[in-house]
């Protein structure tokens, strides 16, 4: 087929189909040089890559890792690697540019093969090569590749300008503003594509064609050994990393036996952690969305991962050098304990790095060995040891609340167990949320009860890395629930929901549990609605949104009461309130308060009410809004919003 | 330094208070136990001294089998070994008054030749605050109470003692000595997973009360002071709202503070 | 002859109030059992007698005098008392329950093979055997104790449990001098000079009473109202987080989850609503008093005493009332 466009061909420069120029016959000496260069390049490549692979394999096995369900892995691979979905969705323009570069690499697979084959005198795709079997294959393919090459050239140029002229802060590393290696690699990619495209415009067999051929080859053979020395290692590793994810979001692995205390030294690094550390592309998407990094803390998720990589490069995962503490030269304890475990980093990562288990792992290493000496942390752990709740309050306070609200006690016969949690049981605001939710349940005639005694689910201990306290609480709670025949739980706190449903699995089989927003959404048709014009801004809690994928249910409750408005960062991009990761119980923050930043963002929507779905978010915003002055919007949990619409107590509830 | 820390396992502060059938103690069903608070500070002080000067920290406790859990907690926090004076059941020690218990404890550690014996200032349950002082007298050792800080000196130890009304004083005493430790002086450490695992390998020497008594007839319980009965006081902790004009309410409050709370 | 012997302790060279309360207890016990009451005290280094006695005339007064006793030591006091008791052979020895008594009295009792019944809040006379009441489980239970043998019974009396009796003017009690046999070499503990903690840092934990202010105070200019109350009570000033955040009071006065945790004898929460972050910092206080104009404020759930009212009226009234009592 001949393209009828204004191509060099139709302009009469060439006769024949659109193809890159044939470089001509290669001399024997050229073939030897080519072979030698290939061997050298491959050798240099393996010299470094082999070390990386060795370090990954020498790391210890991940406890609790299962390949199944494979279906999800295959889907993630297709969607995130091949379709570059996350890369594009989260940073559209640069993402698309990267996608083109990636796709052109894929598209060029045969081109490259053919290119080298040509050098050895085996013209694969030439008319008397593969095209013998598939007519016009070469014509199509080279043109197809050329289109991609154009896209790639434009994209790489754009990305180069972005990195070196625009210089977004997220791309830089602490201490190195510009990355020379990125420049070199960009240059090489550009060269590869440019030499390919240029070869369409020179005559077959000409000196120009030969020179272009060699330029292309040299670009390739210089590129190859550079890959394992730079972040471009992700070319090889990231598809594997994405395929070998832990299985669910922010999944904290179990400890493996008596000697495992978390990530203490290099010997504790697992294969997945090492693989992920070497996959990091330094794109900085994690840091860009990190609430700590955005409010002046020293925590920088990218640097945490690169810190692990630096450790592996210097000390490795085995041997006496690997006895150096992980929280030492390359990672700081202070940074590790500034994390709210919001998961924005992990969510954003386009190469499948799971930051939260790594940070929690580092915390475990510090806490389980007593290396973390923090006054507030110690106070929290002692309170959980002594009083079995994170606030250190007496259980009689909770009893008083139950009595005052006349809450039915769970006796095994009711359908649901309403879990109060530490906030619902002791915090005045949490109690209001419980009271409102109870009103709704009473209206619906739901059969429920509250446990006579509750111990904290252990969420703060879990996220801070205290496995001793967590295990004690989880086991004790599981036993109590089994004894009392608890089958289904509703909780007003996303942290309780997550910890009970996922983290308790390490010690037993937890009952089913759902968040009250899921319950409310399910019963929306049975509840009365009094919709007003009021603007209500909804804040997605980290542990409900990113952790549990519950975004629409709370919104349905809000939409039934007023006009839902979204904050600038919402849904999967919701910005943390600052309480997670046990941080609500630790002392004052450095830099700006995360809660103030988010509160301002919510106030900026112009809403007169802020809807929350987590008692911790609620308590953080309560203080932050109070400091904004008297005209600040009111703060309500969705349970309160739902309860507001119920008829007054003397009216008869509908059946 | 060889330091013995006497620790008591007490019902946790939260425990539901119901008087048992005999009327002499609380019903222990569903009651959870924990380490006595000022004993935890005594342990912390001992561990800090060991970290600074080397030596050994030995935990000493008397009570039924359940006391083992608190002993292990102390070992997990860093003590080296323990002596458990085990009583056969919940009631076996109820005939021992403070002097009787102190005699048991003193008998168990007499041969240890410790440099220091530390106890908490008082127990959260009985609150007598005497065991340490009595042990000092029985063992013929000097003692000091309400201690906040201990420093080792060439001639023995220098301690910081709390006095009333925000006053303090230093004391110098020779070792061996007995000290009772006040709460709140140091930052307690939390029990770590690593500590608990290590604790499994540490020695807990169990000595039964009966055995101690067999070798020492002095230790038979002959209580000097007898707990006859316990009663729940009428006033439970409820909020009293003081009404009237500001002046009236203020006067009522002052009266409460003076005579009921005894703070003015 | 059998008697009740009361030890009167000195504070700043004067017999302390708690000692006179103990003496009142002794008087009551003596009356109930038909026993005379003596008292004893350590002489001043400069000598001198007691100007006034608060209570009944004692049968005997023992003035214990020895240079070794000029500074308190457990060894000294124990030995001195031991000798006095051996001489007087009282049926009961009553002490005020002070830090000092807690230091030496158990040692003394042990020397007699006895046990001190400490921190007693009252007694019931059942025939010849009184039953002493003390509190268990941090005040949640009352317990009755009896003394089982015929030797001396040692008791210490809680501050405020008995009311000090009126003064007995006109008695120029001199008392009998008792000089125990003591050597300086018997004293094993060398005490240093008492000192106060440095006035620089605010240690909210050493105050018996805390006056804490919250957002109800509205403006920094209103703080003197609360400061006055604190001064008159001899209390330390504390605050909830918003006050410190605004810079109205320094951060080291903050009580709460991100500030200090306190457990004073009395915690006055003025204009504080009682959010959880504040509650966790003060819930251990022995007595919580709340003053807030919102009757639904969560602070009232944890308070022992509450006044629902405008703090701008209540606090000055309270200050005046305290001043009157202390005068």
C-alpha cells in the first residue's frame, strides 16, 4: 500500500514504500565491533543488574504472601502497566507523555531486534525477510513505529523541559535539585527516536544511513548498562512490582516467628520491600500528596523508599554489614513517626510501591525493641496496657454513658453489635455521633446492642508498631466476641472498621463489620429526608476512602440533606485530617498543623456545614475550626445529619 | 549494683467494686490485675541504676499464681530474674498483716545480700505504705521514703526525697539500704515485644509460703492488726451542682473544699 | 498506767494543725475508753514551752530533748520514741499522718512487734476494743481494723479527719523533759537542707490545687480574675489548649493530651467545656470543680462539684469567699 500523502516518497525523493533507510552491507570488522559492543554493554548491564537481583533474592521471604488471587494481579498489570492508567490519571499531561514514551518502547521491540539483526546481516523485516510471510508487514510496522517515535520525541522533549526548566519540586531529591542522569537518559531516548526518524529521510546504503545506524546502536548500547544504575531500573522492575503487590491496600504483614520484631536491620528487609525500593522512579507523586511533607515535617515518603534503597546499596540484606540499623544513616526515626498512615503515597505510586507497610515496619522495628523513646507514645502504650483504651480513661465512664443513653446490651440475640470504640465511648463528640446514630436505628427498629465491655481495637498500637499491645488487645477482643456470639458489627469509626476487619485477621476470624455510612446508605429509602439549600462539604476520611473504597455512601446521606460540595482534594485524593497513625495521641506537631490546612480547604468551599464520617476527623477539625473564628461552618457527622431529618421524638416512627 | 525490687500485683484501678461473700475483700470475679503503680516507678529507678552502673535487678513478689504475669512484665521491662513467693490460693495471704508480709519478703531475700531493696511508696489497694520500712527494720538496714531519684556515690547513695508543700531534700546513706519510691519521678518504659520474648528465658524462682514457713516458724501469720470488715461508703462519685446566686454557690463550694475535700 | 499518747509534730517551729487534730482524736479516744491522754513533742533547739493547747489539758506532757533530734532522722526519732514508749507504756500511740510519720512510725511499730494502723479517718468504739476506720482502693472502700494483742497500738490520723478543738488559754504547760540516750553515730542517714524546686519551670504536678482556665475567659485581658483566685488559693495556674495556642499563657501551663497530665488534689476548670483532649490530661484529679455557663458542657460529667453560672460573677465571689476563710 502506498500512502497518498505529501511524504518524501510522493514528492519523488524516494521511490517505493515508507521505510527507514537500509544502512547497507556491514563489513566483517563492523560485525565484530558490534558483537563486542553488545557483549560489553550486556556485561556492564548484568554487572549492576545482577547485584540488584541478588540483593532482592537474598532478602528474606515475605511472611503471609500469596500469589492468589491471580486474576486481580493480571488485571492490575494490564491496567496499570500496559494501559498506564494510574500514571495518566493522577498527573494527566506528564502522565500521558510518559505513557507515549512507554508505549513507544513496546512498539519498538521489533524495530530494535531488526536493527541489531541488520547489523549482523540478517534483515528480519526487509522485504525478503519477515515480509515474505506477512505481506506489507514491514510497511505497516515501520510506519506505526514512526508515529510512536514522533509521539515519543515530542513527549520526551516536553518532559525534559518540565524537569529542567519548570523544575517541579516533587521531582527533586533532598540535596540534589537536578538529576543529571535523567538528562542523559532523556537525551539517549531522544537520540534513539531521532535517529530512527531521521533514517526515513536518507538514501538507502548512504553514509548518512550508516552513520545513523551506528548512532542508534550506540545510543542503545549506552542506554542499556545505564538502566540498572539509575531509577530507570523501573523499566524492568516495575511491571514485576505491580504484579507482586501485597494483595490489598496498606496491608501490614504478620511477624514471622519469635525473632521477628519488624524492620530493625537490613536482615529484616523482605524481598517485596527490596524489590519496591529498587523500583522507585523518584517521581515524587507520593511526597506531593503527603500531609506531613506538605506541612513542614521532615517526613518525605520518596526519601523513605530511597533511603531503603541507599541502605541496600551500601549494606545489603545479609551479612554483618546488614546488622546496621535501618533507622540510622539512610532513614530517620523522627520522620518515620510523623506519618499519619493516610496512604496517599501508596495510592499515588505508579510503580506499585507500598509505602505504608514499610513505614509501619520501620516503626515496629523501633517500638518492639524499645528504641522509640517518646513521652506521649509511652503514655499511650501504658494507657492501653492498663486501661485497655487509648485515652487511659476508666471503663466506668463508658458504663455511665451507656446507662444514660439507655443503650441495650448485646446478648447474642440482636442482629447487630454497635461498637462504640474509644471515641464513641469516651469522647463527648464521639458520644454525640453514637447518640445520633442510635436515634436512626431506633427509628428503623433495628435490632442492636452494645457490648458490656470493650477494649480498644488496637489501631493506634498497630499503626505505631507496638505488636505486643496490639496482639493482646486483638486476641482478647476476638475471644470476647466469640463468647458473646457477635456476628455483625456496625462502627462509627473507620479506624475500628479497618482494624477489626483486616488487622485482627492475624489472630483469628473477626466478625463482619461495616461502617455506619454503609448502613445509612443502605437504608436511605426508609429514612425521611428534609433537603435544604444548605451547602455541605464532605471530607473523605483516609480509612474510609482510600482504605475501604467507600466514597458514595456517605455522599448519599449528605445529598439527601443538602447540596453536596467537594473540597479541592476529595475522594481518593482527600487530604488527611492528621489524626491517623496514632498521631492523635502524640504531642504537638512541627510546622503547620495538618488539620488546619485541611480545615481551611474545607472552609474555602463556602459550605456552611462540614460533613465528617470519622470521630477522629471530627475531633481534629473541631479544634481547627474553632481557631478560625465565630463564622466558621458547623461540623457534623453524617449520623447527625441523618438524625436531623428524623421526625421529632413524639411523632410515631413509620414501620 | 544488686537491686531487689518488691512488686505487688493489685486489682486494676478500674475494677468493679463489689464486696465478696465474706465481707472482707472485694469479689475478684472479672477483676483484672496489674502492677502497682509506685512499684512500676521503683522498677524503673532500679533499671536505670543498672543501666548506669551495671549489676542485677531482681524482682520479688508474693501472691497466688496470677502474680506470675506481673513478674513477667517486670522481666520484660528489663529485670534479670525473679523470686515469686507463691501462695496456694487467693485467701492464703489474707491472714498476713503488713508485718507478716514484710517478714516473708525479708526471709526470701535475706541471703541475696543486695545493695538496695526498693519498694513502691504504697500499694493501690491497701495503701498502707509500710512494707518497705518494716523490711528495713527487720533486716536492720537504714531506709528512706518518698524517694524520687537515686544516685550512686563512693560511700553509698545520695537520694532525693519529697517533702510536703513542694519542698525537697537530699539524703546520704550507706548501702545496703531500703528505699520506698514515689510515683511520677521518672518516665516509665513500656513493655516491648522483644522484652516479653526475652523474659521467657529469665529465671523465676518459686518459693511457696508453706516452704518458707517450714524453715522459719517466725513466719506463721499472727496478725497484729486484723481487717474486720469492709463497707462501701455511702457517697459515690456523682456531680454535685451547687446552686443559688454566685455568692451562695461560691460559699457552698468553699465549704466543700474546706471540710469535705480538705484542701483549704 | 495505760494512756493515750499523742505525738505532736512541728512545722516551722510551731505545732502543726494536723497535730492538734490528732490531739483532738486522742481526746475523743481517751474519753471513749476512759483513758487519760498525754502528748509528746520534740523540743525546739532554743527550748521554750507551748503557748497554747488546743484541746483538753493533758495528763502529762513529754518534751523530748536531745541535740541529735534537732534535725529529723528516722533513726533518731525511732530510737527516741522507742525509749519514751518503753517508759510510759501507753495503750495507744497516735501520730498525725504526715510524710515524716510515714517515714519512721512503721519502723518504730515493728520494733515493738506491732503494726501501725495508718491514715485513719475515724474510729468506732465497740466496748473496750475500738475499731479504726481507714480507706482502701483510693477511697473507694472503708475498712474497719482492730488491734489483736495487748501491746501498744500505733495509729496515725488522716489530715482533716478530726476537727481541731478550741484553745485552752491560761495553761502554762511546761511538761517533763525526757532525754533519750542517743549517739550521733547511730544515725545512718545524713539529711541535707530542704529546698524548693527552681521557680523557673512551671511544674503543674507539684501543685496541690490547680486553677485552670479555658475559652470561657474570652479575652486575655480577663485573665487577672482567674489569677487572683489562684493566688488566694495558693494554687498554680493552668490552661486548656486554646488559651496557650493564643499565647495568653505559656505552653508549659497547658493541661491535656498535648500538654501536661496532672492529678492534683483539686482541679478547678473555669470556662472549660471538657473536650476529650483536655479531659485525658486532668481526669486523675482527686476533686474536680467545674464552673461553666453551659449546663450541658461535658466537663460536668466528670466534675465532683459544679457551678452553672457566669464565671465573671462566680469567680470573684469565690475569690472573696476563700479570702474570708483564710483570714
